[in-house]
């Protein structure tokens, strides 16, 4: 008789555990069905927003090209993810990969790391040289 009660208790306990596990699995499945699509929607919208921002930047901030005549004082710098500058005459550009022209210095400085607000910038058309004027000094960058 006592052994029979013990087996009954074990079966009831197993059924109770099975029901708890079943409820947890149902809760996890519902959460997965809700959370996974919400995460997918979030990342898709984030991706689309990034594409819209990049398209806006490319349309409004062209890359400084060989044919461009660029001059003015830097009044705005945006570094998201590339360096975008705005000049006091209304010109807007993306800074490309200009390196400083130094014959006796082995250090390489890129224009994107060097440029600051209030720098004067000059690049003649059909030249690969860009001049930066800061504190009465001239810095020469070559594409």
C-alpha cells in the first residue's frame, strides 16, 4: 500500500513537471513568434533609414573631384561615417583620401583627420593638390 502511494506521487509529480515544461515551451514559442518578427522589422527599418541618409549625403555632398574648383572657409564638419564639409560660400563636399605632401616627414596625415573648423581650403580645377591655410601656415595635400 505504501509503495503504491509512492508510485502515485511520482506519476503525479511527473505529470505536474510535464505540464510546467509544456506551458514554458508555449510561452517561449509565443515570445519567439512575436519577438523575432519585431526584431526583423526594426533592423530592416534601420537599414532603410541608413540607405536614405547615405543617398541624401551623396546627393548633397559630392566627392571633391579632379574637375572641381573648391575654395572657402570650413564652417561645418560632419563625420558620419565619412567626413562631409560645408564651406562659407555654400559649397558642400565629401573629403576623399588626400594625403599631406611632406618631403622630409615620413608621417602620413589624411585630410579627413587634419581638417578643422575655420580652415581655409583651396583646390584649383584640374589639379590633384588641395591647399589648407591655418594660422598663417599652408598645408599641401595630394590626392
